[in-house]
C-alpha cells in the first residue's frame, strides 16, 4: 500500500503572516517511493487535474463526517478570519465558520490577501478575503521567494557575474536588488524587503544581520544583529517592527523585536520544549510550544487555556490573535487578546474527511482519517478502520487504536496492522511502531519507521541508528534480521526479503536459517534499484532514469521494461501499477505492452492495488474510490500463496494446566478461501485429526485449533506430528500453495502429553567408575517428549547393618537438582548408598520416582587377612590406591564374616595372571581365569548373590604356568 502525508517542517513569515511550509513524506508496503516535482506539486494542491472516466465499476467510498478536525488560521484582516482545513472557511466578526470562495485549501497569506500558485501554468492568483474576488497574473521566470498584496519577490542567478540577486515585481515592473555575500531575503510586505546576512566570525561563531530595503529600491536600513543558534530564525513583519524567533531545538526560544526604522526594542526568552508555533503583531507576540506564552515588551506571561483545550496554530491580526484550539467537544477558533485574555470559541464546522492513506487487503479496504479532536499543535489522531468495499460510514470496523499524533500511517496485511506514530518520547523526532491484531495493541519498536509489511513480517528503518539500520521483525516482536549498513531498496513478500547492498541485490528467506546461500545474491545491477516492489517471483523497480524494470526475483533476469517516470509503483499478482503525477496506470510487466490509464485524478501517494482491484484517493476531492483493473491485464489469477506462519511453538502440552492447551497456527495468505481443511498425522502417517473451516477474512486463518485429541476425543501420545493445509480460493483460482507458488503448505509439530520419566544409570560398584571413594553417580531421562527440556531431582540415602544383621535405611536427602545428568558422590569404603531420580519437563510436569538403585563402595584389599606371600603394591589405578599381588600357589586372602546379600571380588587382569579360586563360607563357588592381553584395573572378577546373612569370603591363587603365575586382588564388595 502507498501512503502520502505532510510533515510540518517550518513556519515562515510571508508578508507578516505565518505560512505552513510542508515536506512530503512517503512510505510503501512492498514498495519504495520516488518523488518528482510534478508529484510534490500535486500533493501540495498546486495542480488540480480534472478526472476522466474511471473503471466502469468504480465505487466511491462514503466519507466520514468530522465536527472537530484540526485547522490552521491563515489570515486575520479586520473582523475577517480565514481558516484552512479540508477547504477554506471564513468567520466574520466572530460569526460561524462557513465555506469560502474555493474548495482548494492550498492558499497562503500575503498580508491582507490570500494567494496560491498553479505550478502547471505558473499563474499567481490573489483572493480578497472580504469579497472573494480573484485576480491572476503570470509569474516571471525565477524562484518564487515571497508574495505581498501587490507584488512578489523572485530569486535569480546571474551566470555572467556569478552572483545571486533578487527581483521585486509589481504590476509587471521589475526592480533588481543585488545581494551581499551570504545574504538572502527572509520576509516581504508592501513597504519592505527584509534581507538576512549570515556571517561566520573569526572565533567560529555566527551572527545574523537584519536589513530592511524598500521593494522599489532605496537606502537600506540595518535593523540589528543577533547571534545565530542552529538554523536561521523565523521572521514576522508587522507595520512598525520586525520580530525574530530563534529556537535552540531543545528547551528555549529567544524572541527579538526591532523597530523598522532601526534599533532593538526587546529581547525575551520563553520555554519551548517542543517546536514553537508563533505569530506577532505590533503590540505582542504569542508563542505556543505546547503551552502558550504572551510577550509584551520585555514581559512574558502565560495564557490561561480553557479546560480541555490544546491551542495550536496561530494567525496575528492588528488587535489580537486567532488560535485554533482542539479538544473533545471544544475544537474551534479562539481569540486571544494582546493582554492574554482568551475569547469565546467559534465552533469547528462539520466537514467530510478523506482518507490520508489507503490499503487493499483480502477484499477489504483499510484506511485512516482525521475524524477526532486534535490533542496538540494542530494534530489529529488518525482513526484506523477497515470496511467492505461498498459499506457505508458507520459500518466499518474502527480500531481502538490511533495511527498517529501529528502524522503517521499504518500498514495492513492479513488481518494485522502495523502503526507508526510521529511523536514518541522524546518529542518531536521520535517514532514508535506498534502492532495491532484486531484486539490488542502491542509496542514493537522505538525510533523506527515502517518501510514494508507482508503477512507477519515488518521492515523497520531505525532512525539515527546508522547509515542504513534496517531491521526485520515478526508480529510477535521477534528480531529476524538486521541488514548491513548501507542497505537500501527493501521489499517484503511474506518471508521473502529483498534488499540491495554494495551494488548487489539480495533475496533472503526469513523462515530459514542463514547460510552460504541464504541470503542469495542476484548479482550486480548496472542500473539503480531505487523503488523496489516484490510479489511472488516477480520484482519491479524504477531504474532512476527513464524506465520501470521487471525481473525474475529468483534469477535477476529482466523480463520486462517500460519507459516511464513513476512517482510510486507496486507489483502485484500479474500486474505493475504506478503513477505519474495524478495519473494512475497499470501494466502487465511485458516489454512492448502499453500501460492502461486507470484514472487521471489520483493522489500521487494514496493508492493501492490487490489482484484485480485498485483503490485511490481523488486528488481533486479527496474521495476514496475502488474499481477493477481491465480484464485484458489478466491480474490476480494466481492461487492463494502462503505469506507466513506464526503461533507455532516448538512443542505444546495440551493437558498441562496453565500452559497453552491448544496448537493454533496463524496462517497468512494472499487471498481469501471459501473453505479449508488442515489434516494432522502422527509419525506413522495416520491421520488423527482433521480441522476444517469456511470462508476466511483478511486472507488469514485463525480458527485452526487442535487440542491434541483425535476426532473421537482421545488424547494422543507424545510424539512428532505433521500437518497439511488444503482449501478452495474464494475467487476460484485453486488450492492454497506455498510462497513459491507450487509447493504444498505443510509443517510439523511436536506434542508432549505425558510427564517425563527417568532412571538411575549409576554403576553397581563404585570401583567400576572410580579409583577413589569419590565416584560419579549418573541418571537419564527415559523417552522424553520430543522438543521438551528436562531437569532432574535426585535423592540419596545410606544403608547400614547392625551387628545382628538388621538393615536400616536412612532418610532420603537431596543430592542433585537441575539439568545435569551426573554428579560425584563421596562415601567411605565398605559402605552402600541408594539413589532415586525423577524428571520434570519445561511445562512443569513431574514424573514418578524411579526404581531405587544401589551403589557399593567395596572393602579395600588391605582389610583382608593374608595367608601365604602377598605384596602390597601402590597403584593409582587401583581401588583406594593399592592392590595385593602374589605369585605363590595357594596364597589366600580372606574376610571376616559380614552380613551381606551379594559378594563381588575386584581385581586386576593381566597377561601374567593365572587363576583365582573363590570360596564362600568355605565352599568353592568359582575358579576365575585372570588372563588379559593388556592390563586392566578394578575388574569385577566374580560376583554373585547370596542368601542374606553372615558370610565369609576367601580367594586362593592357582597359577596356570610359570608365565601365568600371578594374582592381583583389589577389593571385595558386600551388598546390603
């Protein structure tokens, strides 16, 4: 969608009255905007092209009526006040504001008269505010600086003398005024031209010298010199004085008043935390920023503002001021006397309000208009609405959110609206971007402007953050991309991001991770990719010189070229629409094909196109209209394409209290569907649920909701699932497809319906995993739900045995908590510990305690009784640091009687090892071969359960040969 609006840039003096000078500011969804002189002239109301035949089915959209809009007092002459709003209004002797003379509001004050300039014909027209009589004259060539009641001032350039000079023209007679160095005109009335000379002194400071010169020539009078702070001060000329206001662009304004015969009369400072609006007459100066202050001589006093009123723009008359005030039920024209008294209100007239910008989205028209009271200097909050194309005023959906204070705009796409406001904090140069989903307005970014939006994606330009600080966010606020400094020409089509950088154009898939091919370069372009717009696999742009180019967004290949000078352009489904001035045209994007004129009366920046429909705001009447593109263009024939998906958690738990109990994807498309079906299948490919819906609105699906159950109401188990979307386009173009125009719209999801379980995985013998009594204890999750994260709670207890064999189990104590799956445990030899674990997932569900697992810390070899020759050998790899070694046949080690339910013999195996006989309670239980080609430590040589009771263990060496004569015994473990 395309937008136009005017941003207040400066308030200058022209012939003693304040005149609003505007700068056009543009933004575009999926398009970047260009400016031409013709477009700016049209936007400023300097050109009014009569409408020609619009498309046959064109429908005029009903306009809202506003009874309290913001207006600007333009001229005060005697008892007559002229106010500019959507047209000119006049109040005589405090009477009501009524329509006056012309529907064109583009008039300024030249003193006691109004004037306007037709940029197309170069005609200067003056309007008498009392009688409505008009006079016109052809302007002399030159740069028009100022207009007075009976003359005008031009800027000229003498190429021979290489100097600038001014020409005052009255009744066709030209009077030349040569300019001194660094001098330019800064005001004009019937008796004087005011020149300002900006000098830089030796110490680097600057001064501004004010000089008055008779328009038809004569001696110059130096009025005074003031210090320069920031840009040049604004000037008002009154019958006997010249008044300057210099603002420091922070907190303070200084107001100087000079006599027209020369010499300073006063110098006063006033608090101005915001951009000052002001006017002066011979007696006083009224400054509003945003609270009004009155300056009389060297005295500053506050003006008592009526309750609920915010005073705005000001015009000065001989005996006082006229100020526009805004507020709920109190908007209108207020008189402020030179003593600061505020007079009664002249109520705001009821006016029709035209949209400030338009969007077409999924068969609905979106826009905004200033139908409510202003809240600060001439600012009206813009009411954002959407409506069916033919619905009357009152039936539209009005959002409970305002687009802007002062100025701003929105971007509507797939049921989402991104709002940009011109005033944030700090004012006035801050910008706030918020997201509105039809119910909730959510802050998104500060200090940013919207440059593009499509589906759930929005492109932002972060003002002041760098030479090209572009970021791409999702509607939930997630930051998806930050483009490199120096990037430009940004466009979005769903998850496809297009931008230029360092002479190359790049395309990136925002739904995929960055890689060597994402973003992908489309190569170097020899022409300028200025205004870029993208739809599907097609992009269009103005080359900055003479042509609109169309390229394949996948390869960069030029597929069409058209000689044109567009102000704005947009590529849509099968069509390129652009405007040249107020003429709106459509082109099929194929070289050799001629564009079709849609209308010759379009606002250059307030129009949009979608499929086969086009909408625009009339340049001459500010009336919004919607019509169809010619059938020969074959526009809007593609199948509905996917723009984006949101609301897809990595895993969801439908049966967890306090969690999201449903899976509800937010699906954004390019077109509406008359019906749709979403099939969910399990990992085996079996369909477990089918969700269906009827006609969509805003080309979006928000009612596909799965509770994790089958159609029969049975909760499905943990696992991975897939889904596929099919449907029928409302316009009959087919089933929805992926963003590439061919693929099926499908995806996957993970569901967790069961609490996690866990198991201990610790070794039965501490000696199996450690050579010391500090041994690692381990555990794990058992078949966790896909996509969940697991934490653990582990407890430990001590098992002891009395001298009579009674086993005692100590209390469970906390051993470990968190996501770790192991932790060292410190115990003493000849002891037993037991452990249990349970798991908790990220949804807060806690599983049951696992089976109890025991871990035995064995009895060291040094605690055993020796028989025969045994050597105690120090070995850091052996349990408790020692091992007993023997090569004597029949050498034995034995334990005392121990209460136990299981016995384990631990030792080394080596290439020189023989056999070991194991006796329990004197009975031979096993003969163990100790051979190993390589030496291994802390091996369980033999282990067996026994009936719980007191038992003795004895191990006896049985050599195999001279080469295999050794036995190495490390420990014996007794289970409890």
